[in-house]
C-alpha cells in the first residue's frame, strides 16, 4: 500500500470507530458527523432511507442488555 492508501484506510477506520461508538455511548447526535442524512440501510428484510432510522436503533437497549 502507498502512503496515501494507508492514510485513507486509517481515516476510514476512524470513521467506522466513531460510528460504532454511537451504539456504545447512545450519543446519536454524533451520527450527523459520520453519516449522510439520506443514507440507505438494508437489514432484516427491509430497506429504509434516512439517518433517523439509525439514530432510533442507537437509542434502543442492545439485545445483550448493554454495558
């Protein structure tokens, strides 16, 4: 990998870590910084559009019962 590719990979990894941290901290306001408003999400046989769907799932208690 070139230096530019490594730098981009590190930046991408940092965004993913910030996204995942939302589900740990429940601070869904951070989603606006790492996710487009019109994001398309697929899962559980459904497709939805909008960051608000992800924010709603970030507010829910995880199946594991949380930390």
